[in-house]
C-alpha cells in the first residue's frame, strides 16, 4: 500500500488523483493499493477540503486530511511519498522542502527549471537515501514499454531516425495575459510544457534502449522561435545525434518538434498522421491514435528494398500488401479500467518504494538529468531565459 499526500490542488493533481484511485485490479495490478492520505493547498485549507470532497472521498474510504500549508502536510510521519504538482517554477523549492522533511517524491515533469537545480535535488535525495522520480508518465504507458521492447529485440533493425512532434494548433494571442503556457514567471513556452513529450520519444528510443556501455550523450542542434509578447518559445525544433539501438553500430538522428501554432493532427483524424515515426533498417514503426503524450496504436511497416523501378515492378512483393503491415491497438492509455493512464507511473513508484529503491529503473536519475541538460542547451541556443528568481539555486 502506497500512502500518498499531494501538494497543490490544480488541474493536473485532479487528474492524477482520479487515476490513482481507480481500482488497480481493473488493470491487472494486484500487488499495490494507492491511498491519498492528505492534500495541501498553497492558498487556503478550504481549497484542499473541496479537492478532497470532489476527487478523493468519492473513490476511497480511508481518511484524507486537508492541510492549509505544505509545511503542515510534510510534518506528518504517516506518508510514504509526496506527489508535487505545483507549477514548474516551484518544483525546485517544493522538492527541497519535502527532502528536508525526509519525504520521498513523485514530482510532475519537468523536475526543475534547469539541470543545476535537478542535480542538487538528486544529490540531496541520494544523501538522505530517499526516492525521487519525475512523473514523466509517458515513459510508463504500456505502448511505450512495448515499443522499447520492439527496438531492443532488433525487430525494427538498426534505428536510424526518430521523428516526434507534439503541437497544439492554437494562437498564443488568443490566450489571456499571464496564461501559464506563456508566462515566463511559470517557466512557460512550448518546450518545457509540451516539447518534453517529443524529446521523451527521442531519448527513450535512442538512449534508454541501448546497453549502458553504448549510450552516448547526444550532439544537439536546435532552433527556437520566441513569442515576442511574452519572451517564451512558441516553436522549437531539436535535432540530436546518438548511437543507434539496439547495438550502437551506426549513428542515429532524433528530431523533436513542438509548437503552439501548428497542429500535429490538422484534420483531427488521429489515425491519418503519425505523431512519432521510428525508422529502422528492417521496418518503420509509426505511433498513432492520439497526440505524442497519449497515443493508442502502433503500425509496423516492413522495409521494401530496391530502387524505385524495381518497387513498381514488385507490386505484389512482400511489404506492399496490407497483410504485411502489423497494427496493434493498445486502446486509450487508461485502459483497462479507464482514466488517463497516470496510474502506470504511480505503480512504478509503489513498487520502487516496496523494494527500497531510491530511483526508478525505467525513469532513472541519469536520464532525468540528461533531459534537463538537453533542455538547458536548447534554451541557451534559442535565447530563452527565465527570471533569475526561478532559475537560481
């Protein structure tokens, strides 16, 4: 049983807690039970009370206590792990506060604003022997796990290129002034808010799937367009070179794109445009059925060898028939059982705590730091600087 309190009562927290309290047996999980034992609001206790009434009490019988401050909640000694879902700009401060109270942490992505902050959090956690995990929930979805296994098994051959895009298709001018997505005081911009999903696909496919002795830090090139009214990025493109999985024989390129203005799925069909393409020497794997943050389907297309003329002549050859294309539908990320699929990451936390691990094997600290270093380099090259108040340590 994982006893978990939450810091803040916002949109993300409501969805996480709703998922967390879905009967775990519906998804085949029988070794864990999650309980929310406390909720803290940064504004007033009444907000925490309403959150509990709306999202906790309808789903669990165990008592959940409302707290009017983070300090009050963190002072309790009956909790296993703290879930932090404050704005990005507060993650560093809140994580340090939790570690000072000897509490393990599940923190929403991104873990901190920059790599220096993340390194300090993880160094402190190591010193205190406390578990910390960034809640990059995409990494724990069954579809992500399956795709990594496809790559590691060499079914796709040597991976040469990965494309991933997550873009909104909205105009920042339509948002009110101070909207969290474009507010520099809250670490706004598309890169840290939605671009991290595109980057996650690149790194989980081209870094995590390699044996540790073959992994290389990526060479990075990037371009960024800033939204002049707020000074945060509205479009970012990142190209990385890494060793090619599964054996590191070649170089692979990862292209991660994100934008507020364009749309990954312009005709809202979802199955017409892959949000991720993984190109191997034997086959291409396409990810469809939703945005890159919560896709549902994979399509594996065998590679047909030969020049253009021979391809036309081989119209009946293997690789040109629909029967040769493998399609697997995983369903919505929360199936079976419903929800958005955030409980897969929570299950990882529960098992890690049970096994007395301080970091997740599927979301290890070195990969969290690598992501933060990539984000730092892309922001540096693009001229995206946040206020000193949220960048400092």
